[in-house]
């Protein structure tokens, strides 16, 4: 199940980023609302936030993969006292 969340995060990040580059007012076109008065700032914020969430998701995935590889090799993470 977590892998689906990572794929969704990557997909949403790509879609919002590309949509913002191609059409900075995509939110207004999609929802027929202009909360930012049509200047594209909302779309940029949405794209940056989704990209940041995707980065966090991928960092968590990388950490999990790294830890499982260490456990598979028999070198458990050291505990700090």
C-alpha cells in the first residue's frame, strides 16, 4: 500500500508542475474560481507543496529501503545511548 502512495505523490507532483508551467491559471480553468485573482500564485504554491510532499514521501521510501537492506545484511542499526 505505501508504494501506491509514492506513485500517486509522484504523479500529482508531475501533473501540477507541468500544468503550472504550461498554463499558470490552470486552477481557474479547472474550477472556474480565481482565489488569486488570476495571477498564478495559487497554482505555484500548489505545485511546490505537492512537490515537497513527494520529496518527503521518496525520502521515507529511501530510508525504509536502506534500513531493510541493512537488516538483510545482518547489520542492524546501532542504538544511541
